[in-house]
C-alpha cells in the first residue's frame, strides 16, 4: 500500500504542487510515471463543500518514462511544474501561462483534492487545505 499526500508550498502568489508517496508495506513496490509529473486531476472545494472552478491553460509537453522503486518505508516526492492561485478575474481559458492554474474565486478557505493513477501502484488520492 502507498500513502499519498499533496504538498502545497507557498510561492508568493499561491502554492506549488507536489506529491509525497510512501511505501507503507514490508515489500518493495514498483511503478511507472512520466516526467514532468502532470498526469493528475485536481478539484478544489470550499470549506462548505462547494466546488470551485479551476482554470487550467492548455499544456502539452512530451513525457520521459521514469521507474519508481519504493523500498519498504521509503518515500519519493513527485514535483509538478504547476502553481496554484486564487484569481477571480482569470478567463475560463486560464490565461497565457500554462504553468499557472487559477481558482476562479476570491481567496477563501478551501481544500484541494488530487487523483492520479500510477501503473503498478494503482489509484492515488490526496488532499490538502489551502491556507
């Protein structure tokens, strides 16, 4: 089993996004990803559970395969190239910078939830509070 957490690090305008995966079993686990790591779905909800619109500009880049090998108890950090911010004025297309994802709302207490699949490790889910 893999424990997955979403790490949001403040970057001045919002947050950078990364994932921390930890092997919680007594066996070595193997999986496969593409780098840069961009293959995840992100949903943002308010404290009350209302879904907030996230504008994600079009982004296309070739991926490089990378094997993940997690020894028992080992952790790996998966960096993403994206930054997340609140911006109620951004157009639905997300603007001109494909690396900036905008929550189309004034800044409010919210949760980010991410889901992704890693071949060999299965579906991963993680959540973090936006503060």
